[in-house]
C-alpha cells in the first residue's frame, strides 16, 4: 500500500484516501463507492477528487485515465493519448460537473465545465508540478511545484511561494482556504507553509516520523487541515478531526477467493452472479463499511488483516448434473476441489495464500473444508449475499470452531447468540447496507475466540487470581479498545475447578448492533478443547445491580454486575467457599494485627449467595473461653451485603459504611493464644457459618 491522495467530504466530517492500486479508504461520513483495486491499470493511480455535493469521486492515473465511482458522470480523460509528462493530480470544479488534470510539466487538461485558463508546458520548471487546487469560483486554479513554486491562473491570486528557498523535502501538495485568498503547501517531511489568509496550525516537523507526506486537504472552515502519509497515517491540525487512518499493522491473512461457474448440460457456461469488484470489495475492501476485512480488523482490534486476490469467474469444468449427483459433505468437498483445480490452470500459485475460498454459482452443501485453511461458499443471487455467513465460514478458515452453549449438563452447538461462530442457528444480526444491497450481518466474535486469534490488545486481558479471588474490575465493551478498562476477564483453573471462565461485555454497537441490550456474557473453556461454551445462566443485563449474581456451573465462582459508568461496567468476581454452600461465610479473622490491637482487630464476612442478604438483627459472637450464655456479641443493624461483597466487623470504634462496621469496644475480642471461634447467626438464631483458628 502506498497512499497517494486525500480528499475531504463535502460536509468536512470525513475524508477518503486512495493508493497506487486504486484502493479507496473511507473515514468519518465518507461513503465508500467502490475502487479500482484488483483492476488492470496501465499506470498507477495518482490522485482522488470528491464531487462537491454529489455521491462519488474520481480517481486519476499517471497516464491520464479517469475512473468514475459512485453516481458521478464521466467527462473524459487523457487515457490512451500521448503525454509529455505523467499526470500528477486532479481537482473537481465547484459544481461537480467537471474536473481538471495536471501533469508534471505543468500541462492542464479540462473536462466537463472546467475552463482552461492557462498552463506551463512552455515554461522551464526547476521542479515538476506536483498538485493542483481550484479557486472557490471555479474560474481559476493554482499549480504547485516540488520546489515550492506556485503558479496562479484565472481569478486565482498569487499570495507567495517557497520557490527559490531551500527545502528539507520537496513540496507534494496544495490546499486552498474557503475564501480563495490563501493556500497551504505541504512538503514530504510534513512541513506546512501558509500564504495569504491561510493560518499556520502546525506541522510534523520535529515529531517522530518515518513515512512521507503525500497530500494535504483543508477543513471546510479553513481553520485546519489534514496531512496524509504514504503509509496510510493521517495527521490533524487546527479544527481537523481524526476519523481514522489506513495503516495496517495486523497479522496478514493472505486469501485467494476463487469464483467458479458450472457448465450447463449442453456445455455452455452458467451465468455470473455478480461482477468481480463485488467480491473484491466484500472480502478485501479496506475501511469500506462492511467488508470481511473490515469485520476481522474490527473484532480483533487490528490484529487480523485480510489481504489477497480474487480470481474468476472460472470455468469449473463440470456440469450442474455432475454436481447434483453428490450430496452433503461429499458435494462440498468435491466442488471445492474442482474450484482449486480450475484456479491452478490460471498459473496463479494459490498455494502461496494462507487461506482459500471457493465460491460457486449453484446451490450446494457449503461450509468449512479444511479447518484453519479453506471454505466453500455458494452465491446464486447477488441480493442474497450474507455477511454473517461469510464471516462465520471464514472464522473456520482462521481455525475457529463452532460456538457452543452449555447448561452445565448439556452442550449445544451453534447456540451462542453473542458469537458469529453460532451463525447456523443463533446470533443477534442486523441489516447492513453495502454495495447497494441489504445483507444480514453480525454478531461479533465472543471474547474466547478473539483471544484465540490474538485480538485482545496487550494489557487488556485481566487475569483474576485462581485462588481466593475477590475483586472488582472495570470492563469495557469487547469491541471497543478505544474505551479504557479490561476487554476480557479470565478466571483460570484451580485445584477446585478444571475449567476456565471468561467474562466479557457486549454493547449495542459496531458488529453487535443487532443486540437487544448491553449484556455481560460468561463463557467457559475446557482442558484439551478449543471450543467456547456460553453459560446458559451466564448472561446478565445492566438493568439493575440487584439482579442475582451468576454462579458458575461448578459452583466455584460468582460474577455480579455492580454498576454502569458510561459505556463501562463494574463487575465483582469472587471465589466461593470450599463447601460451595452459596451462603454467607467468615473468610478471615485478623486476631493479632500489628499496631493497636483493638483498633485493627477485625472479622471479614463474605456473601456467597447470588442475591443481596439483609443482616438486620444477625449476630456475630466469639466462643472460646467465654460461656455460651455470655459471649462477646455484635448485633447487626439495618445492613445488607451484596453478592460477593466483603464486610469487615472491626472490634474498635469508627464510623460505619457499606464495607466496614464497628463494634465500638475498648478491648480485644479474638484470642491471640489458644485460638478462638467466630459464629455468625441469622435473625432466627440459626448458625449460618463458623470460623475457627488455633
């Protein structure tokens, strides 16, 4: 990828980037209208121009070819005509009914309602022209050269230049203020030079920078600008808002998508379902709002980057009748193998790709062929394409299993509503408009599978101690690495349990847009088993902290929603007592504390019950060396203890709060020598728990 241009949207709330192969990356409110990626180009793409107030953009190539994407009109090009120097830029007229091209020698070519107002081919230039910008009226334009020279035509005023001055790096682009009374030049090292009423808002010079700036675009207000770098990064200054960049840092999953069509019984080829670009964009499009590449980039927080090639449509070499003679797995495997054979005949080395997807234009048994490698998909009607099915099956190509649900005694495949790997029967889906069709999409992956793919960013997986855990954790939605907090909580095995438990938050956004409400979801994984199991009882909405806590099927761990803070939730996780009684228990007595013994002596009580318990008129007393008729006794007031909550009963004096109660004594209660026994009774006098020490 080598970015060559940037163009802002008419609203100023987004922008497009384009690279040399014609890929287009849309950010903010920029709509993706298609690209030239994967098409045979005579020369590389060198620029992009958005149409003011219209739906689309033009790309131009170095040979003067112009490519119209969206609902725009094509007004002509220089493609196929001899040029003295390659084309280097394009700019649209204010009406959107035309455009100018400029070449490196300063030649200007007009199309549509773009007027010709002069050019530079007869002028000897110190450095080639690198960009063009139009005046707000459309009756003028500026050309900028690599040495910082600026040349104005029509009603475009000259406000200065860097021509004749030393530059660290050549100028690469020009952007005009909304008034037309000033402009900015951008250099390859990120330097920005302002002229006329263009204010200076900052530059990259002096900052760590390893790429090359290739373009500049002004904000709608003229009080800021974006700089685009060749590596896909975007830098913002003034009131320019950052909407994203095209830089790719993830694990590249090279994928070959092979389109195959069957023969009719008379030997003729069946019809293509959709054109090549549909499959390129739906699989490999980057920041286009709904591709498979966007999906796995989103759900793995940039870790999975799907790249590759689309081949076809190819003659699969077999008839529909041959295909229909087989059924189920045999039919799926054979159709896939036929597709692979057809692809090998193209001389493309498909074995160089990590993943292989064969798409056929006939009904068939479909799905994963080799887990961690290959998939067969069917497509018989363009409008019936399912994003959900594509994302699910490609999950198998990445090595993921189906997602399961468990009641603790019964496991059911495809029953996890919160994971795309249950697509066959479950999953909260929504309608995604993409490429002029409405397709089903979502949900996202569950946290177990995101973690298996390496998609949980460093420091965002929270590990709970395996033994004696009692902690409160701030959890962020699984799909939002932009929000602070843990994305996934892991509760590892211990001597009391063999399974691992995972806690995650799904909110109604991104690929979980189809959810009915934000939900805390708990999964388990088992030794020697890579599948995930959603707990049937392991889902909790955020309506009320008084909802019962979730107790894992083995009775070892409790999980409770405490409160919501913005998009975050606070989750209490604790390990139940060894007897798993789900009652209150005394977990600890600090009978010989350092310092003031009376002030620091305490008993810690934890609620293992899944609901809040009122302690009003409950009793805590000691027993060692005191007659049962007259022990030291503490009577609880109007106090409640939430699931998983710890309350300390301090021997000395203090002010009560929700976690600390004070006995108010001026002497110690718990024996330092010879041991003691604490007894907790409910308001009916029933012994709930005891704790002894020697």
